[in-house]
């Protein structure tokens, strides 16, 4: 990756902008709060931050501990269900940002966990790699693996662009961008 820069950070979000193979990526590493009320506000804040920095040419990848599930039935092995409003807020974030769950895309109805505790036994999938829907066709592998000395497990995802064939096309400049001061100053 070339020309990577941190464009935003706080105590729960690190947002990087990078480019590789003529593609611009917006990568967010996040750590969501644990309380349902705080998570709902956090997902809204995260939506605003990503929307503020995302440009049309960006492809997004959000990675981290979301401390929530996308589906109370598929993502919880054992333990109480998550608050309905919290799950809805997480799903709204994913939908509004046009993202897909990389692991779930390749493991449709499987049940797996990324976090657990023993007393009482609770296991659920809280850690995700969410990618722009445009990247879904490039997902070739995703697995959840153990990490020594941690109550979390890692999510590993592979994207392959080797088999991607570009079709015939032409480039056309949208001259309305010349009226966008931010665009003119950053290019």
C-alpha cells in the first residue's frame, strides 16, 4: 500500500486513507463501547465520520470489535440476545454504508463465535471485517481463528483481484467537481 495517512482518530476509531493498485481505500479500525445505549450512539457517530471522509472513489473496509451482533439468531452461540435497537442500529450502519460482512458472505448459515467467556458460558460473533459491497465479488477466503491468551478470536479475510478482468471503458471527467473547493484543493 502506498501513501497511507491517518485522517481521523479518537479513542474508539482510527480512520486511514490509502491507495493500492489504482484503488483508494478508506480503512476504519474500531472498538465499539459495550453498553447498548452507547453502541447505538457510537454507530450513529461512526456513520457520520465515515460519511464525512468517504469520497466517491473510495472503497471502504471496517475492521474491529463492534461489541454487537448483526443477527441474534446466527451470531449468538450461547447467552442472551442483544438489544433489538442496538442490532438494528448496527444493521442500519452496514446498510447505509453499503457494506457486507466478509465472513457471513462465505459462510451463509454457519454459526461461529469470535468472543466467549466461561462462567456462564457465553459465545457470540462480535468481531467483523465489513467491506464495501463492490468488494464482495473479490472475497475468496474468510475464517475465524484462535488467538493465544485472548477471549477474542481473529477474523481473517482474503480478497483476490488477480482474476478481475476490466471491460472496455473510457474515462469522463465530471466538471461539476470543479465547483467543489475541497476537491479542487486536494487534487
